[in-house]
């Protein structure tokens, strides 16, 4: 990681409106006061953006699904958003980088900290060539309560959320409910919906979330509303 002074010089403080444009009343309620950026801020103005999230202890099958889904998003010129946690998040970011796509990491720490020590190099690479986002100022403390707040912000910054796999008590569910509250699409691989014992995915489906497979995902992406004025062509 870079030293403190260098990180401060590389950090840009903005408001959510600065990078997203005017917010709806629901978005205003969910938005943090400020965002701290390192990297290419234009990734927050060019869309669409899809969050790929899931369990830190994902099954081998789910990690395979995450790679497959992420590659498909990159192939369709989607910016992939995730939280730089272990498991699904790490696979999503690494897959984007290997495929030469675009990725945004939304952190549950300030930009001078790294929640996952083994991802220090990955975090630096995203800051250099993609975009790191935090709502926590440099020099702030580390608190577990930051991560649900991070998930709330990730839902705000994304045009849709894909939950690859998560358990009954997974923190990922917080992002799903927040996305639903913001009228953002929430998607599950149908393979996960068929295999899971968790009850909350079914409840989310009752509120409009839905399953997809490799054939239907491109159709979903073609209809995905997003903030960019650029046309989405598939």
C-alpha cells in the first residue's frame, strides 16, 4: 500500500451528486455525505454498472459461476462493481482485470486501509487502473458497521446487483434489500435459487428479484436502465 501522504494526494472527495447526477428522494436517503475516490472517476458516469457480490466462503461451483457471469458482463461492456472481499468479490475483480474490462471496488474501509491483507496488491491495481470508492475518510477507524453501510452505497452506485451465492446470515442480503428499495434489479443465478436453503432469496423474489441463466442474462442487460446517456448495444 502507498504511504499516507501519497494516498491523500491521490484521493478525490466528491458528493454522490457530483458523480451520479441528480438523485431521487429514495437515493438521497441512501447516499452518504461524501465519497472518496482513487482512480478513474468516469467509471461512475459511464454505464451501465452491475454489482457482482456473494459469500466470502463461496462454494467452488459459485466461484465458477462468478467467473462466468463476470466474463459475460465484460463481454457486454458492463462495468463490474464489487466489494473487494474474499470469495465472490475477489473472483469478480480478478476476472475483470484478466479480461481487460472495467471494475469499481467499493470499500468498507478508508482508502488507506485494506480489509483483506491478501488483496493489498489487487486493491492497489484497481486504484491505479480502475476505481476505488470509499465513504470513509482517510485516517478514520475500522468498524464492522462500515460494511453494511458499504453495501448500501454499492447498491446506490450500481444499476443492478447480481447475488451469486450467499448463506442465510450473509451480509450480502443487505445490499439486495437496499437495491430493491432503490428500484434496482436484483438477480440470482437460477442454479443458486434451486440449490440454496436460505429463505431470504425467495422473499426477495416476491419483491421483484428474479433468476437468470446464460441465455437470459443478455436479454436482461439489454433492458437495464442506467444513468449514462450512451446507448447500450448488444
